[in-house]
């Protein structure tokens, strides 16, 4: 009975999980972005090729890739111009064509002028906005990494100058530099994240929707010829990676500042990928109860011995957002993993 009471109290405390980058603040409930990309109805009604276009809601990334391999260049570019919202966000479409389509889509939305000239693997202006930016040559690199962020990240905040190591774009820049340009890195703000503290941060609803999107992203990368990526999952992003672990095509899952992965140990993740974990000594995430009860909390600490992940040194990292700071052991270890050199 006493143990039950302790668990109940810990579960109640888990509602205060701060799963992102802003610290202690009140939370606002979010509606997960699900379903096919913008413009899907017009895409499905297009008969210009004399045959059906792949259904974004049903076709696998491999099926999408096969469809586009069967088109000539003129047909591909015509589809990108006619349907930039679909072509730019459909996993399995050739990378360069997605860049082209997303540049067109972003140019049509005055809110996102800051995205001009960037290599966007995804751009969806609906809601708070979703975006994925590529740093490096994704089409030719032998190694690929994907940064999966935590809370308070969207198309407007994924690259904040005041947080150079705590946003996905900042982390991606630092990781690419640390690999000496040998790894293409994707800053993936591709799911609806929690805002502040609240039920969204302490539960797995948004992470479940994000996990589906992350699995499709990795499937699309492999379908278009890219190597299986290493995933770098920060804070609530590690919940996303935990739920996606059995389905993503990835060689590494690296979690840091994690509130939990919704699993008791590595074996429960159901993945063949190597699983790594880092936690800085003064990261406030250590104060979050690592429990799971009645849907609240995210379970065992991935950095604990009991979880069974490979440990990443993080003694030099500062706080919750310092894992990618230049000169840290964590960044050096992350770079070795991303380059495929870590044992």
C-alpha cells in the first residue's frame, strides 16, 4: 500500500514534466497535426498523367519512390509546381524535388520569409507550422543524422538565435561541424510538440502522432537511397523516438535530457538500432519523476543503469540545452556516433 501511494504521488508529480526547452511554464493543449499533406484533395483529382497519383494517406514511402522513378524530369517538375504542398512533404519523393517544391510553398506564405534559400525537406504552414531543414548534402553523404526536438518547437521557433544549442537547427549545425562535414544532418521540426508544461508534456498523445511521422521520414530517406540515419532525440523528442523505435529505419537512437522513452528498458523498445543515452549532471530533467502511471509520465530514465542503453559522457554539458555546446564531451561523442565511428 505504501509503495502504491508513492507511485501515485510520483505520477501526480509527472504532470509537471517540462519536456522541451523553455523551463517551468504553464502548458497549452495542442492538437496533433495528422493526416496527409496540404493540397492532397487537389493532388488526388489530378489526371494530367493519365493515371492515378499515389495516395499520400495510403502509399508507403517505397511506393512513392517507385512512382517518381517512373516519371521523366518534365513530369516530376510539373507535379512539383502544381502541387508543392504534397510533393514537398511526401516521404519517398526525390530529395532535390522536395527542396524545389518546398521553396515554392514557403515563398507563397509571407509568415515564413526566414526560410527562403534553405534546403527544406518538409514545409507545412498549417497550425504552428512544421518544417525539416537539411544541413549538408543529403543525396551524397555516407552518413545521415536526424535531430528530433522536444517542446516549444515549430516552424517559427526551430532556429532561434538566442538558443544556438537548444533548437533543432542549432543542434544540426553543431553536429555537422563536429563531424567535419562528413554527415548530413536534418533538423526535424516535423511533429506537433507540446507547449510549456501540462498534460501534453506528461502524456504520450503528441508523441504517438510524431512517432508515425518520424517512421515515415526514415522510410522515405531509405527509399530514396540515403543511408539509415542516426536519430538524436532531445527531451520530449526522446518520447517520440521511444514510441517510434520498433518502426523507424535507423542505426542509432541517441537520447539526451530524456523524461523517458515509454519503455522499461532497451529490450522493450523492440529495435535493432543501438540505443545511447546522455544526461548532464545539472539537467533539470533529473527532477522529473521517471514513472508511468495511468498514462502519465514516460517511464524509466534511459540514462539509468537499469535501462541498459550505452552511456554517452555528458559531464561537461550545462543544463537542459547544453549537450551540443562546442568543446563538450557529449558533442564529441555525438559526432563519433553520427560518423559511424563509435563502438
